[in-house]
């Protein structure tokens, strides 16, 4: 099928990527002709890190959904890469995609979503947004995101333990979603991810973020209605 890809910013790959959230940016590209597939298309087509949230088995983003009867030869695929499942902007974005799904289906377009998380987060995400879980795939370690060179955020690192102790990090993380990691090995990576996330919320390394946050609080009379 033809594929249109919407690639959104993600955090760097790690085993704990699903525990934290990052504010997304947008990068949009399209693939139209497969007589000479683009490198991006080839990376998506050959990805081995994509899992089904239903079976936990590897799956292909180019496999047509089984929840409609449109002929495969006439189908196109819209592939949307999300950050972590649980990140607030992904919820809002996917609510709009869910509202647009009837129009997509009537035009023979499959919706494929990719998120960083596990089966539990996928279930909760779909329950909240209304997205069909069969349209969602998982990349638990964000391997494909890295292969596609998506923006990982400012990549700030924490000062060493002599300056910022583990005890201080535990105290701060107690007040944040996900709380304190169970193992010491996860403590500083989780805290580092939160540090980058909060910096991006303040507009550091995330151009346009503050403008969009303020637009969300105060509204935008010129913005389109859904």
C-alpha cells in the first residue's frame, strides 16, 4: 500500500522509555512511489522492533488492518509515530484521529499508530482515546525511532552524584507520575528523562512549546474547529 508517514518527536531509546513522557515535535514526510522506495520507507518496512499489543509478537506496519473490507490493492496507509503512550499531547492528537477514522476508512486509508510503551499502557491508551487497539503497534525500546533519526529532545544530563545525590532524586521523583523506580540502575535514567521533559515544557530545546502551551490555556479564536 501507499504510505504517508507522520513522524513525531520521541525520547531516546531505553528500557524505561515507557515510564516517562516527553512533549512531541512534528516532522512530516510522504512516500508516493514504490518503484524506488525511499530510505525511510525501507527502514519502516524492515523494522524488527515493532510488536503487536495484542499478541506481543513482531508485526509489520505495512500489513493492512483486518477491521475493514477495502481491497488491499486500493488501500493507503497513514503511519503516525507517537511518543510514550501516556503523553498528554498524544491523547489529544489521537482523539482527533479517532474522530477522523470514518473519513479515513471511507477513502481506503489504514491508520497505523506506533507508540513507546507496553501492552498495559496500550490498553489504557486505546480505552481513553477510543482508538482501535488493532491500529496500534508498540516499539518498547524506540529502536525504529532512533533508526529514523527522530528528534530525541535536548539530551541534557544530570550532574554527578557528588552534586545531585540519589536521595535527592528519589525525593523529587516521589512527587511525579511513576514514582521512584524499583531498581537503582533505573533511578538516574528516569530522573534524566524527567529533567529533559521539564526543560522542554519550559521551552528549552523545544521551539514553539511555550506558544502552544499558552494557546492551550488562553484559546485561539483563529484556530480551526474539529
